[in-house]
């Protein structure tokens, strides 16, 4: 009921203001308030980056452009928030590119396992022509990407040691509702099981699933390390987070506010990359101190096990993108 009331209120604001936020006239200036919803905990570095972005936007606009942030699935799941953007009920959302696969098929590229050689290669792609093209790939669906945030490399955690793909056989592995994630787990011999993030702790605790996969900050902030004491740094995927805005809302913002918002976002990306690196290092230490065994496996067997996923896209649009990304030096 609470979500419905908030969404209806946002819709009424949109009807009153082409900007997609709530616009309040005050003499010769107007104030725009954009609502941003996401699923992360407030201690997560990506949330902190969005708070930084909101502060910068307010500062640069002398308080005329404000962003209200609703974390922890207060306004819905990632999928629900994306749909709210399409309808114009919500101005902005942060989501994983894995969830975007269902809306923008080209986003599947990020789910190709072991696609990026390292972090440097990953960021060269995201900041180059390929990344810029992907940010705008959903405009015909009413979704405009504003930036990518670092979500690190995803690795497995479980109640038992995972040293090779053979250890995944027979395990129910939680994945996001992502076609590519499910293909990867299938190829490795596990049983992919899509479960919403907010339900995962209980699912791991009760044995609904045996394992999951995510980056160190998410593993730590979710407290999943309390249930799964083995963390295998195979780094099978680098799925960036993406900050999205409703095309209706973006087009309703006057150019001055578009420029201010984009500048604030660009600055928040650099800030987020810095605090992300610090968080990864600190969170690995934290979980180790809590009794987690961090495993550094030989990645080659994992890479070989998912070769069929690469081969499946030979001669397709995704296959062409794979080649373009591999050519980035």
C-alpha cells in the first residue's frame, strides 16, 4: 500500500511538471525534484556515490535541482523500478546491467563470462564508444543510461569450497533474473535459480539455494558471509551498475538542468571508483576476520567450462560486440 501511495504521488507530480520531478514555482526560478530508487543498502559504495551525485547537483544548481533517493527496494524491485521509469512514475533508478537484459537485449554483452581481461580493459570499454552506445541503447524503450558505476567482479560464495567448476555440479546457485547468468551456471554444471536480492539471505539460510555470486561489497553488506563461509574469487563476470533516467523525464528537463545533472553524475563516477576500490579491499578483510575462507582458484578451468556460451553467439550482434571488446587495447 505504501509503495502504491508513493507511486501515485510521483505520477501526480509528473502530470504537473514536464520535467518528471515535482516543480515548485518561486518568483523567477523553479525547483525540480527527481526521485531515484534502487535496491542497495545505504552502506553500499554505489549508494554513497549517488548521494554524492545528488549533493553535487544541488550545489551546481544552487538548490534548484534536487534528487531524492529511496534505497533498499523502498519503491520496488529493480525490474519494477525500470518499468516505473518507462511509465513516467519514477524519474531515475540504479540497476544492474543484468536486469536490463530483459529490456535492452544488447546488455547481454556484460553477462558473457570472462569477457574483460582486467579492470583497466573493462573501464576502457565503458568509457569508450562501445560504452556510450550501450548507455543510449534503450532510448526507444523509454530508458536513457546516464553512467556506469563500478560493480567489480562477481565471484561465487557457498557453504562449501568451490575450487573448480566440478564443485558447482548439482548445486542450486542463486542468480539474478538474467538469461546470461543462467546460461553461465548451466555451462558450469550448476542449477541456476533466480531469486530476488532481498530474499536471498533467507534462501541461503534455509537451503533454498546452496550458493550465490556477487562482488565483495555486496557479499559483505548483505551479510551473506554469515551463512556462506567460502568465497571463491574466480571473477567470472564484470556486470556494471547503470544509472537510468526516464526518457520522458530527461526530455522534460531544460538544457541547463540536463548539463548540471550529467556533470554531477560524471563526477560521482570518479568518486565511486575510488571508494569502490577501498571498499573491496576492506570488505575482503572484514569477511576473512569473520571466519570466511577466501579462495583464489585457477581460473582456466572455469573459463574453459563456459566456452559454449561464447560459441553460441558466433555470427550474431552480441558475437560482433564480443569481438569489438576483445580488440580494445
